[in-house]
C-alpha cells in the first residue's frame, strides 16, 4: 500500500510536467465558440502525438506511446491541473478506435487510426435510438445488403459531437427474423455520406452537445463492416467496455472551493461552514466522491498488474453524477432566494454550480442510467439472476 | 503508486480467514452474546495470542513481530467479517498505539504484556449521554489519583488496563493509564446493543493514574482507531452483503428468485457501492497512518464516516432482504446489525466524525494554500 509515485512514476511525471511547461502557449482552454475550441484541441492533440503524449497506453504501432495505464493517468492529472479541457476526442479514442483496431482491415487502420490519434479526424458513436436507450439491443435502424454494399435506414439519437465528427461507429439491424441480440451488425460510416442528416438537440440545460442523426438510404461498402454479420452485439460490448473506466472522473467544484464558499455564505449570525447540517452533508458528499476516486486508483493498480477492469468500474459514474446533483442543489439553495439567479455575472462560481445543477440529470442518464448501472452491479458483480425478459428468444420482428 | 495489499499481506489474509472460519463460527459469537457473565471469548483470545496477532504490530524489543499497521488492518478486516467476540481493537488499536506513540520507557513495558496476551486494554472516554467533549469531562486526577465514573467502556469488563480521559490538576483534559485490578476500581457490566463486545460502568475512587503523552494525544489515538476499526466494519459489511446475496439467489417468491427483482437488486447494488467506497477510504486511511502523512486527520475521518454508513446499511438491508426469517433470534443477521451499531458509537459517533471531517478538510486546505504561497 503506497500512495506515492514510484521512482519510475515520479520520473514520468517530471517528464510530463517539463513537456507541459514547454508548451504553455499551446494549451487549449474553454474560451471561444465550439469550432474555435475544436481547432485548438486538434492542434494540441497533434503536438501531443508528436511527443508521445497522445494515447499513452496504446502500442506504438498505432500511434500510441506504448506506456502504462498509470502513465496515462499521470499525464491526464497534470493536464487537468493546468485546466486543459478533456473534450472532443474521448469517444473516438476511448471507444471507437479501440474497436477499429480490433476489427478493421490493415489498410483501414493505416488510414484512420493515426489520423484520429493526431486529432485530424473526429469520431462519434451511433448506438442509441429513440426506441432503444437502456435496452440498446432494441435498435431498429436497419442495414440491408445490396451486393457488395449495405443500405442504412433509420434514426440514431443522443449522438455527442455528430455535428463535427468525420466518422461514426454505427450498430444496425441486419436480421429481424432472429432474436434481438443476434440480428445486429457493426459498421463505420463517413458522416458526410449522402443521406446522413444531423440535427442538434436542445438540452434542458440550454446546451447543445447531442444530436439526432437520420439515415436515409445511406449506402456503404461491405468493407466498412466491423466484425461478422450478426455479431454486432459482441462488438458493441467490446466498444462500451472502455466507457465505464472513463465514467468516474471528478466532477464539479472541489472540496476546498466548496468549503471556501461555505465560509463566505451567511447563515444566521454565522456561516454555512458553521452549520451542522451542512457540515454533515459535506462529509457524506466528500467520502463518496473521494471514495470513488480512490476506487479508481485501486482499478489502476489492478490494471498495472495485468488485470482487466471488470464491471465493478461501473460505480464511478453512478456515484459522482448523483453526488454532483445533490451538492449543486445544496450550494445553490444555501444562497437563499438569491440562489435562483442563474446569471453567470452574479451567481456563485460564475454560474458553474447552476450549470451543474441543470446538467447533472443528463449525466445520470448518459452512458448507462443509474438504474442500469445498479442492474449491472447486481447481475455481473454480485451474481444475482436476471429478471424475466419477455422478448427473449422471440424473433425481433415480433417484439415491441 | 500501489493502492492494494502486497502478496505477503494477501497470504496473511488467507491464513487469517482460514483460521477464523474454523475457530470463530457464529455459534462462538452467540455464546458470548447470550451469556451475561462472559465479557469475551477467552479461549479464542488465547488462540489469537498464540498466533501472534496481539504481537504483530508491536516492536521487536517488546516481544512483537515489528510488522506494520497495514499488516494489522488485514487482521482487523478478517476479525470484522466473523464478528470476533474479543477485545482486540481496544487492546491493539487503542492501548498499544498509545503506548507506542507516547509511552515512557517504563510505560512501554506494557507492550510486552500485550504481545504475550497478559494485558487487555480499553478506552474510557464517555461519562454519560452526548458526544465526547473536553468541556464536559468530570473525571479528574489529583495527586496521581483518579476519581470519576466512566460509562459505557467497551471491553471494560475484559480489560486489565484502561486509557482514561480525565482532567489533570490544571484542568487540562488528557489521557491517563490506569491499572484496573486496584481495589479502588468498581466495575459492573452494562446491558448493551451488542453484548458480544460488551461494555462496563467503571467507577474510580482515588485510583492510581499515570499520565501518558501530551494533552493532544487523544486525537492521533482516535484517528488510528478510526482507521483500524473501519477495516473491521468493512469486513462485517462485506460478509453481511454476501449473506444477503446468497439468500436472494435461493429464496423464491412469485415463481422466481427474489434476487431477480430490481427492488432487491438495487438495494444490494447500493450496499456494494457503499462497501467499495468504504474500503477505498479505509485503504487511504491506512496508508496515511503508516506513512505518517499530514492527510491522516481527513483520511481517518473519511474512513470512519464511510465505514459506519456501509456497515449500518449492509446490516440493516441484509435483515430486510431475508424477510421474516432475518428477524428471528436464530438467524445471524441481527449479530451484524448489533455489531454495526456498537462500532458506530465506540470511538465517537458518525455525527461526531462528520463534523470532525469538515474541520480536517478545511484545515488541510488552508495548510495547502499556505504551502503554495511559500
């Protein structure tokens, strides 16, 4: 049990710091509109790739640095300390490209992997549909074979970044006559293909991160199939395996910032920091958010010993999303009536807490709802039996 | 970073688990629970001493094995899993820690007796209703003699020696070492929520008392005990959850296993999350304790707050998952429920530790700012 850096880790951290300190002018920020931010992030991604700091734990063969999971985390920690946003490439490099590396042809990998690592090409994930969210295997977008190509028809939804992506990883129904998990196939698609239409979704938080994506007779060659026909579910599980480990990152304002705010917030003749109820609520928030952060270090230790992270990594997002919602509400409410003012120039932390309050409901749903994550823990970690599934072994076309 | 136990520590765990599964089935816990005349399981205690467990973390010059507290917490977790009815925490996490941190050469001789199993400790803080508060301590020492009443004192009937919080002649509240075999000491057993880790009322009437350490010694003692007891709680919480899961897989209602219903699944998934959160905080706590880190006050508070919650939730919902059978005396579920409550209150309640956690995080953040400014 040693929480400090090992000599090798300390050496790597020093290297990462030296690199970041030499590039202070290149570090991306949150300023400007989306396109401006994307341009800066792309440039930064290319600089990192040239210096061996992009996709650190990937093999060198695919543009990575051949490093360890721990090194990836150390670099991410150092980037985060300097306020570098973690944006635009997470879905592509975390989820789509590992799938491409496992299932695409040599030539496709040569064309696509390096470009994605350098930030030249951005990827999105086209899984969810209006009728298939938590029950992802219920997708209805169909792919019909026509000679050497496939024709896609249907609608995807909740697609982050579809509007600036070059490629998408898409799962489609290729055989409606077999039970739902068996009739799907995975493909990748150029987002500028004829018949692809992207429409932004206006979120309850006011932001626009997600899209609806419509496929109207979109024709793609069979070479863009990833995995065997009918094996789409297996490929999707492989892709999503990576999402869980990412989902536990820290969210919201820090413990020190929360306490500093509490000290400035009047309650009666004292402050919020003297209020027993708030101190107790803070403690519960602290032990849970800190607890999942520390659990992530345990997962990393297991990974550095060669173990593969299992479904237990699901606890990260389950805890942090809910705790973010709770603490945001507590801090906003503690402002009294003033707390209802959602104006960045007037609100606490320039509106960041209000933003978290309106954004956190989405985090509790995206990438596995709280309820689905609890099912995963109960079934895959604790080994409890699945409930009855009415559509099990039923041909897909007969299901609702 | 290596945020896990070593291979040697895992071997120690396997041996400890095998030993305790054989020697400490729940019938042993019940035999102490159901007999008001037994303060602890003397036979099991002798066996633990024989295995070198009380000596494990003590220095070699005092007959100890010179191992770390991280080794010790492996034993703590295993003792917690089986709800061992022995005064291990009071002796090893509290009394021995105090002697090692602050004992004089003469006082430290007690460590030899702990290693040999001839000394059992207890921590006497509480005097009545309410959280420990220096302002309300009435026990006092004058001319080297302690007078006052302490209750409840966990393991107070089993103990040979007490660590007592009392005022000295200047009115400063501090810890004293007190031998309990003196004629001026009167003890009686109290009815408590968990008689398998019983408690006593102890009345001191001009009893010889020997001051130990500085006035602030109680803080590191509480922090260390919080971390090590957190491992007992994590062990108990894990076992309570395992029993609930086993039952939910077997028990059928409305034609299927009750564990296939989401109402049960989500409850037990929440228990799993609580246990993982508590385990990770406990790991951080034991690291901070062994490394002598200035993060110990916040790490210890976090370990205790999360472990209290995890054990309480798992014990409570394990009974609920078992349904009516879980409410019977014969089922083991109430043993976990009872132990979780007593460990909750043994070294300051969760309420006390939540407040302490806020203070510790605030102080650490301020020190951190000061360090950055330099």
